[in-house]
């Protein structure tokens, strides 16, 4: 039996919340402390936290099971409980993320990478070879080269 928020906790399943919490802590917060990451990065470094994403996914699954158990007890409609729990769970995350985080991830006014890439290209002679540091330079340069050639970059 898998532990969920509303299921009966047995001695065999009592340690599951603790194990998942420790997995989340050691692959999330402890990694941040251990790596001593700088605050502002050119892009998100999510790959360092894959383990905590797994732990969070386990918690989401347990939450769906808890919602399913709660719907069965409250609605007394076992046939509707599973589809309703799945639909609510699938819609809850995107709606919450869209409502709460839209402005945090809006990059429509962040033009530094594009402008620097445009300046790099304009400083080079025709058919010049440009060496870059890595993908943080390369992708804006590809973008600027494509759109500059078509005349769509202006500033």
C-alpha cells in the first residue's frame, strides 16, 4: 500500500513521507548550500536539482492519490473520483504557475543578449570568424545573424 495524505498509515508505510522529504532536502536545498551557487545566473541551472524534482513529483502523485481518496469518501461516486482527481491535478499546476509566475518569466523587455550579439556582429568584418565562450554567447549570435540579415533587428 502506498502512503497518501488520507490513507491509513501502517508501520510499513510510516517512513515514506520522511524518506521523500529527505530526498527532497538533500537533492534540493542541501545542493544549493554545498555548491554555493551565485544568485544571478545568465539562465536557470535546473539540471543540478533533478533529484528534488523527482521527490516533488512523488509528492504530487501522493497528492493526487489523497485527492482521489477524499473524493471517494465525500462524493460517494467512485466512477467520477478518478477522472475528477486527474483533471483537477492536471489543471492545477499550469493554472497556478501561469497566474503566479507569468510576470517572473516574461523576457519580452530583456534585450541585453540580443543587443550584445548585434554589437558583436557589427564589429566583425565580412566573412570573419568569431570565437565565443559558450552557448550563452552562441545562441544570441545565431539569432542576431538570422534576423540582422533579414533587417528585422533595429535599435
